[in-house]
């Protein structure tokens, strides 16, 4: 199989699933990420003969795309702000909105001159925790998640980016048992109700981990409540909490926050104009 033939195979077999621009983007991503071929070779060396393992990779990735498996899981890597992360189906694929949450925190703490203790609840790939450490060295970061394989991935990503953070295996709903005084809390917890599944795309619903996406239908603020309970005990005076949120529940979440303590709440819109982030300042 020649390189141009591989491209044509992608276009022919994926035509009913994606646009031509999307197909070409995916193909070039596979060339670079899986086959170690410069996408420019498609123009410069269209008759380049692919090696047997490269042909197998073309066929395997084609089948994965036909099943609408996310590109990030196929490549096993994603770029998030200033770092590169390994990702797999154990963790959510980081979103642009989460990059905005990190940006907000970095803006607020850009002039640090002393160490600040930070905890990231439900860290997943470690995208928030590692980005914060990368961009603000004075942050002393602890990344928390439920499962050890997830935390192993976080440490792998930390090593990949030459960063040092702590990890802690802990269940958010058991935070009443955690003794960890901090100055900054950040979390992008599960916040989608099962009734919203009908609005979700197949590549998310069938591949990304449901435990990181969904909350009980009758308790959409479950994880926020447990984090706020923790903060009422362990967040230092003048400390801050940053949440990524479901815009549907912003009013309910504000009421919940103000029921806990004397907090000042600030909302921020995401790039799509939705209320996606909250900053909560402890008075």
C-alpha cells in the first residue's frame, strides 16, 4: 500500500461518517502520531510504500474511526495548554473549557511569591493539576482520584512533562475522612445527569468513562456538596475554590455554596457563552 492509497482508503471508507476535512485531519494525525510520517510526505512522497506494520496501523485506525472511537484515544495522547498528556479510556478527554478554568486560576495567582497548597479532586489524566504546576511553580499540587490505575497515569504524565506533584487515592464522597489543609481547591467533577444522554455524541457516550461523566439523576450536585463540606473544614481563610460546572445547575449550585459559609461567588462564561466556571472565595 502506497501513502496516497492509504489516504484514499480513509476518504472512501469514512465518507459516510465524517467530512473530507475531518477525514484528512484524522489521517494526518495518524501519520504523525502512529506511523512517524511527516504529513508533508503526502504531497512530497505520495508513492511512498508503507511497511507491513504501517499498513496494519492504517487498517486498525480506520476500523476505530468507523466505530467513532475518539481520535485522542486512538493516538493515546493529547496536548493541553503547555503539556502533552497520555490518555486512555479510563479518563476523560480534556476539553477546551477546562483549559479556560486553568487559565482563570493562573491569572489569579500569577504574582505568587510563596508556596500555595493546591488539591485537584477527580484529576483524571492530571490535566488541571499538571498544567497548574507547569505554569505556576509555587503551586504545591496534590491530585486526587478514586482508582490507582488513573493515578498511575497521572504520574506517568508528570514524568513525561518533568513535573513533580503528589497523588492521593481517595473517594470524593468520603472526603469527610480526609485531613488535608489547603489554600486552593479545584475540581471538574462528574456533573451530567443520565437524562442528558440523548443529547450526547456517540464518541463520548460509548467510549469515555461514565463514572467521570454522570451523577445520579436526583442528585446532580453530589460531588460539589462533598467538596464544599471538605472545604468548610480544610480550606484556609481567604482560600479559593474553582469549579467547572454544568450550566443547567448554576443557580442551584450557588444556593448550595452560600448555604455553607460566607463565600463570594464569581461566575465565568466559557468560549461558547455558557456559564461553565465558578470561583468561590472564602471570606
